[in-house]
């Protein structure tokens, strides 16, 4: 009986497989998706009606909150293509989303927010796009410096920094200096960052220390590497939750060492559309996780 | 069901499976697949079985998965058998896992085992010094016995933590560079490259995994192949490991194929 069902299903799969390649993503009809999102948002609003009169922070603080959230900002170009806009407009929309929602994240009780803004692999993109992105980072650092200073957000930029324009490097140094003493809210921008490079530079630094006799090779252990990684600037270097938007299910060389026990959340929404409802969904999902770290609960 | 009906049905079953695999292999196939076998204990609880039998059911699921992978022509398969963190579980559970592992490792040496059927070369990756002498000896015996096989490769990660693997690789790179530096062969210790760390990793015997499947619906890496899965497709079916089947494997590969051509284009741009 089971074999018959299995054979039937295999034949069905053989017929349906070509259909998967015709449509890039398995998508419900759009109206169905919108209905589901509407139901979810309404349900959450109904549940928290009293708390809606306060800030969103109140809802978030009820359950266990992650201390460090990492986000891979994916989907700007697809968002622009879908709307018939230029790629640069997609990136600008993405930057606006970052600025609009960074403070919401901190209000929910998250201490550290890391954003994968530009990876080392992204240098391979067309020159026009790369130059636009560098100019956009400069513009936003300049215009938002006062804003982050006012709200006491510590800004750190992690990454290689070898190929970045001098003006941007100067601005980064200025912003980091101006905000270095703030403690409760920390925004980490990963620019020209690669997880493997991070581990490599930690290794080089340890090799240098061994050569100078400051440490012995036998003493090298995990916590020593933790201290040498670029995320050691943060009180909570390892993300509890890593969100990747736009439906791709990869880490793409973001935090490799640091995400050993991180809960990975993949959202199909493109980054410029990632808003309050999607954040709450991700955080609710996180609160339901049973984190065992290899042991039994 | 009567045997007369069962046998031809099984043959049709096998035939339809091979047809499906033929169709899938028309597209690009992953070269290396990795599995995190999560959910054995939950499976035993769900079925009301005793504690150890979840792991036994998990082992048979593993054997069928390996058979499907090698039938499809996937050359490297890595499995996360036992993590260094798992040593912190209850001693009885750790002991029963070690006993099961010893039994199964020894069975790999049998003439009828899957190893000889598919010509598998087996590697045991991890901090083997943490294992008991018996298990370590059995593992080394299997590695030696299969060293000449070259058709397909099975990497079993036991007493493994990715952070531990990276620490060992960093230590080895430091030592190598120090030796070269003191011999005057390498002036600049700054010139530790990515390749230096990579060639000292235990997993350097295989390329990076293309797909990582974690069963039981959890989406975390749990300190498995952190360095190597930077660009791997992650897939987390809700099925517990003993319930995992052909359809999850096929679905993972289809999803891989849909983004594969885009990723290859990006790699060429670099």
C-alpha cells in the first residue's frame, strides 16, 4: 500500500518538477500571501491591544529577548527591479529602512545590532554600483552622526578597510570616536567584511604575539580567538539571532565563528520591505526556540 | 500483503526512484552534502520507545540517506555524529552513544557493508583524543582499511567542534610560520594567508559543502563546519532525523539547482 502511494507520488513529482523551474520562487498567489500577512498582523494587534498604547518595546520586553541581532540586508536590487526602479534607488530604500528601524530594535531591548552592509565579495559588482554604495555610506554617516549621538548609540565599523576611499575612512573614524563611550546601544556596520578574513586576522595577530613571546602556542584556545576577532569591540560578540531577508538560505561569509550557536531566521521579504511586523515575527520565532547548546534540556 | 505482489512493487519502487534520480541529475548536482542528524531523542519520545532506540532508528535513516546520495552520484557526504558539547550530556547517554558508535564503526569493516558496496573512503574528523581508546582504535582501523577507496567519500565528524577545528588549524599555522621564521625561510610572519589556515584544517580533504541539511526544523549550525559553510545552502526540514526521506533530499537538491547558476555567475565575477 505504502509502495503504491510512493510510486504515485514519485510520478507526480516527475511531472511537477519542470514547473518549479518556470517560476523562480514557490509563491502562493499574491492575494493569498497578503491575506495571511493581514491575519497575522491583526492577530498580534488583537493580542496586544493594551500594550499597543505604549511603545513596541513593551511587547518585545515580555519574553526572552536576544541581546545581539545580526541582519544580512539582502534584496535591494530585486526590490528595485520589481518596481521598475534603478538599482541605486533600491539601495537608498534599503538605507532608509536601516535608519527607520534601528531605533525600534533598540527600543525592543536589543543591545547590539549588526548589519552586513557590504561584503568583501561585493567589490566584484559593477563599478558604478560600488561607487554609488560608497558615496551613499559617506552621505549617511555624515547626515546621521548627530542623530546617533543624540540617542547615545555607539557606532562601530568592522571590516578590511583597505579598498575604501579615504574620505569614508576619515568619516568612519570620526563617528567611532564621537560615539565610543556609549554603552547600552551598539550598532555594528560590517563594511568590506568577510568572516574568513576576520578569523585570518585573529590568527595573524596571535602569530605575531607568539613570535614576540607574549603567549605560547599551546595556550591558544577559543577565548583567545574570541578576543582577537573584530566583534570583540562589542559586549555581546556572538549574535543570538541572525536574520537574512529575501529568501536566500545562506550565511554568505558573514559571522562564521560568531554564529556557532546563533538561531538563523530566513525571511522571504526583501530588505526594503522588512518592517515592524516582520521584526516581531522574527523575535516571536526566536522566543519559541529551545536553545540547548548540545546538552539535553 | 502477499509476497507475489510485494516483490514486483518493490522493483517498481526502486525503478521509479532511479527514474527520479536520473531526472534530478539532469541539472547540476552538489559535490558535497553535509547532514546534522538532529531529532533522534525526540523521535524516541514521540513513539514511546526507550531512550537508545531513537539513535538506532537514526542510524538506519543515515544508511538510506547515504545510499540515495551515492546513487545520485554525490561524491562527498559529511555527517555530524557527535559534538564535543555532547560530552556534557548525562554519562549513561554518552556511554550508550559511544557503544552504538563502536558497534557501527566495526560493522563498516564487514564485507557486506555499504563501504564495500560503494567503494567509500571513510574519514573520522574531530578531536579523536577525546574518545575512548577502543572507539579511536576502531576508527583508525576503518580509515586505514578504506584508504585505497576513491569513488566516494564519507566524513564522520565525531568529537568535533568547528571552533576547536579552527583553533587547532590556527595553532598549526602559527607553529609552521614560527619554524619557517626561525629558520630564516620566511621573514614576514604577517604573510599568514588564508590557504595556510585552510590547509591545516582537518576538513581540507573535501571541498566546501554545497548543501547543509539539518533535520528537526532547528535552524542553527551548532558549531558545525562554520568555516566551510560560508556559501552553502542551508536547508531545515521539519522532519526528525529518523523520519527523513528521499523527498527531503530531492527538495533540497532542487532548491540548490535553482540558485546554483546565479551563484556560479557571481563566483566567476570574483
